[in-house]
């Protein structure tokens, strides 16, 4: 008779394989987004209210059907209501309120916002939004601009909305990191389009700046077109593309090709239920997570499966100077669609997936893996850490080095040197080792006294400060665990083991009494966080704690199913969940338990 864990693993791995697309890789499914719906229907309304009546109506109907009990909206259907999303939904409902069809929705949203001390008829809402996002204008200014265009509280609000310096986007990219821009590196399209809209509607007092900005508009519009991908969607992101389009439309540029293609993107990405996700998909990311979750179980993927996955990942590697941010060749982005941009998490993830899929013949992927490794090392910041998109940007949190990406890069570099070391020159090995050491030092500095690391692109809505130390610590600890299996890891075994020990100590302290883990101590448990914590701990003993977590997972899945938690962060503070996160995390956990403890733990649970 199969053990419980073996049976769970067999069932879940079968489910994972069923979720592949016809081409043999995973696309996943992102949660629908009330914020995405609000911005998209507003853009459709401004572009052609009558011609897009069906799409607009379907979007508004989705909002009506998915409103929270308190009358507001969160970023995902499982998210608690927040002011930003509720405010955007109010603006969208107001501007599309044909024949009073949205009166009830407007009343519910208005009451919810008032309960948060936000009066939709008062300019004080502007300062409330600015205070929430502080110096980061990536999200606050687009939100306020859309509200003002929808006359919430009115177009006079533009006088209080900060001007985005869109003219600075025309300077060489090498200057961007020195400009102290108020938006993150990947939001340049919003900087331009929203900046132009504010310029058009805001009263201007400085004649010199008015002349400079007026002279910059046409060149800025040409830049927007140059960096627009073939799909029409900037970064394949619905909110970003919709913000760009609605601002350009209201600024008098409705007939530009950039608007036409952006609107086509929005219409094509609306789901059958009327909603939109925040992005098309995270296919590269979830595919590499899927590969990692079964990499220690060689019989799950056939030779044909592995070849299809390899061919797909090789085909989507960036092979030219990227038009969006000028990054060099060799990296991978989060999706196979044209708007994807190489980043510091998907690149190490893909490097490791290719090495795993081609263990019998690593030479077949060596060229691409080494190109990816070189790209990754060029991304590394002077502090030794790795950012997401652009080296040298450090003014805003989402451009800074971060621990989870750095841990991932460490493992990718160590794995590359270990498996492909025979084909590397002394100079290449020296470069990898130097980058590796600097990254290790960075991680040492970033580990807090109690042993945790904070991640960048993941949080938890149930912790006091919305951070997720459990996720960050579990990921970094697991990366370091695997790094110890490589020669580079062995050279720094004392340092790595000390960090691992401290990380494990934090994870044990954060386990809930029911055996689960949430984002921090006493935070509601999730499949993702519990699975990742066990994966990190099981390599270092802690059999009792891991067994308790495994028991909680089995009971949770049995009672609620494979339910995803909104732990993902997108753009500034936009929450999402992905249906494959709990499945891949749980499978990785079960695989680690099976490999580490075998029948000893299996019989004990």
C-alpha cells in the first residue's frame, strides 16, 4: 500500500501534468483583478463608449458580482478591500454610469470609502493616496490621474496631482539611475503617458518648463511607440497598458497607433466572465516552478516532455538588445509573450530548469545557460545583491537589490559552475566566483538578527506591515541548501550553514500552533507558505515540525482544495494569486520530504 505522502505526490504530479498547454509547458492562471477591470473599462469608455458597450457592461457586471461584503474591492477576489482599488472602481463606475445603471455600486463603494475616511467629493483623497504610496509615484499618480479624468472629485484635482517629469524619459538610459525618478524602472510608459495627461490639464506657472515639456511631447510619444511590444500590451500588463491608453486618449491622441494597438490588447485579453487579470500570464515563471517541483523525481517527465520544455525555454531567451529597457541579450522574462522583459528571478529560474531538464546532456544547453549566467552577473548591483530589471536603480524599493532574487542568482551561478565548469575558461569561473562571493556577503548583511530575509515580489495581506518574512526566509534558505551541494557552496560552507541555521530558527519560531505557516508568526496559514517553509526546513532535520506541517497541508487540501493565497505582489503594491503556486509549492515540499526522510517520515505521518 502506498504511503499517504506518496499517494499525495502521485495525485498532485498527475494534476500538474494535466495543466500543461498543448505545447507542453505551463501558462497558469492569474487571479482576476478588480483594479485591472476598472482601468480597462475606463480606457474602453474613453476610446469608444458605444462601440465597446458590451465589453464595458461585462466588466462592470463582474465588479457588481464580486464586490466584497464591506462594499469595497481588493486587488484579487480573495483580497481584503483597499482604498486604491475601491477608488478606481468608483471612478470607473461613475464614468460608465449610463442611465443610472451603476447607482447601487456607486453607493456601496462610496460608503466603503467613507468608512476609510475618504470622501470622493473632496480633494483630500489626493493627499490620502499620496501619503499611502509615499515617494513612489508609480501607482499613486496614475490612480489620481484616472480619478481626475473621471471627475473624481473633479478635473480641478489636477492642480494637486504631482507632475511626472516625462521629458526625462528622452535622456539616454544610462542616465536613468542618476535621475532620482519617482517611478520604478519598468513604469516608463506610465511616466510618459500619465505625465503628458497631467501636463495637458494642470495649470502651469513656469513658462520655461511649459516650453520644455511641450517640445518633448512628440518625441515622448515616439518613444512610447518604440517600446510598445508586438502584442500592444506594455509588459503584457492590463493596468499599465490601460493607464497609458486612457491618458493619451483624454490628452487628444486617440488616433495614434500606440493607442489603437493598446486598445486591441485590452479587448483581446478580457476574460469570458468580463474580468481581466493583471497580466497575461507568468508562463516562464510557473513553468520553471513546475520543473523544480518534480526535478528530484525523474520518472514524472518523459524524455519527450523534457525536450519540449527545453525547446520552449531556449526559444524565448532574449536574443537582442531589449527595446523596452535596453538590457543585453541572454536573460529570460516572466512570459513567452512579446511584452516580457528579462528579469533577475526568471533568468536564474530558467537556468536551473534547463540544467535540470538536461542532466544527461548539459552540453546541449550550455551556450544558452552561459549567456543567461553572464546576463545575470551584469545585472548585479554594487552592493552585491541582484535587482529585478535594471542595475543601478536604488531609489525605490522595486528597483533595489533584494534577498530572494539574490539567493536565486547564487544557486544559478553555483549550479552553472558545477555542471558546466568543464567548459568554462579560468576567466569565466573567476567571474562567477567573484559575483557569487559578493552575493553571499550581501545576503549576510540582509539577514535580520532574528534570522529572516524579506522578499521583494511577495507579501502577505494578513501581517501587520504586509511583508512576508516566511516566504523570503524559506526561499533563501532553500536556495542555500541546494548551493551547499555544489563546489562553490562547499568553499563557503561555514558561512552558508550559519545563515541556514539562523533562517531555520526563524521559520521554526514562525510556525503556527496548527502546524501551518503564514507570512509571519500568528498569520493565517497558506498552502504556499507552509509548503515552502517545510522545503527549507526538511533539508536540515526538524522532522517533528515538518510532519506537523505536512499533516496541516493534507487536511487543508482535503477540506478546501488547492486554494491559492494572494501573496504575489505586482507593480507597487498590487496583490495577486496564481493557481499554480500552491500546486508547485506543495509538490516541491512532498518531493523534498520523500527524498530527505524517505520511509522514516512517511511512516511517521
